[in-house]
C-alpha cells in the first residue's frame, strides 16, 4: 500500500503518464507543468534539478524496466516472462528507494521505502537454476542468440548503467546498499537468462574471435 502511494506521487511528478492520468479526478492530463523549469520533487518533498544524481538514477532504472519489457515481449518461456515481470516490479521499489534521499528523509519515509533483501537472494536462486542447465561457458560471447536473448543482453548493459548511476548515491549515504546489490545481481541474471533463452530456442550464440587485421595476416605468412 505504501509503495503504491509513493509510486503514485512520483509518477505525478516524474515519469509515468499512465498512472498520472488515472490519478486525475477530472479530465485526465498527462502534463503537470511542475517540471517546466527543469526541477522535480523527491518523495521527501525536496525540489532538485532534473540532472541531479537522483533523477539520473531514476531515469536509468526506468530505462532498464523498459528494456526488460521489450525483451519479455520476445520471450517464449512463461516462467522467464513471469520472472521478468517480477523484476520490473522490484525496479519500481528501487525507484522508491532512490527517490527517498536519506539526508532529507524522515523515519516514516525510510520505513515506507525499505528494500527487501530477499529479492536479491531470489535472483541468485534463479541464476543457479538456469546455470545448472547451461553448457559450461568457455568463451566470451557476443550479444546474440535470437530476439529474446539479444534484447536481454541489451537489458543487461542498461542494468550496468543503472548500477553505475546508483553508486554515487550509495557513496553519499543517500541510499542503502541493498538496491545496489540487487542491480549487481540482476545483470548476472539477465546474462544467464539470455544464454538460457538462446539454448531453449535452439539459437546459436556468437563467440568472440580476435579480429585479424590484414597486415597481421600478411605478417603471419612471412
């Protein structure tokens, strides 16, 4: 309940037009005009510039959820699709944590946005389950393996970016380490899920081979 209220408030100010439309009591409007001067509000009520680290991190987690949503549309495994949907919901919780800087948060804010560390443990179980079915990884692989797999690799790289955006907030003691741990483990899950999907769909993963320059080839024949 608390998380839903937080997301509703943030969506009205920041990133989710569909929820903002539902929250309107009169004619649904996507725009609020409150951010026209380049500032937006955190859950704690602070007004900060939209290029603040908070909104960089929020934007990256939002981008990550979108990338995962695209990947899920191409996936055929219902179990994996369900897991990806859960991940998107957890990312919403991470967004709540990010939007609640501890320097301006009251106890009620921190209680409402506390991140559940069991989500990270669950990711680890999923990774282990998929890994048991996969062949041993002996080479670097390139993003490939069919549409679902390739899009999961895109999501993985976006996840790494989101992780980098959250790091400064953790260093500044504005966010706890638990959301950061989840993002770190999530990139491993997305990589493993990409490989699993490629295997299940019978798609071939492309292997890294060191490129040979023409001059290198000529030198090797001397």
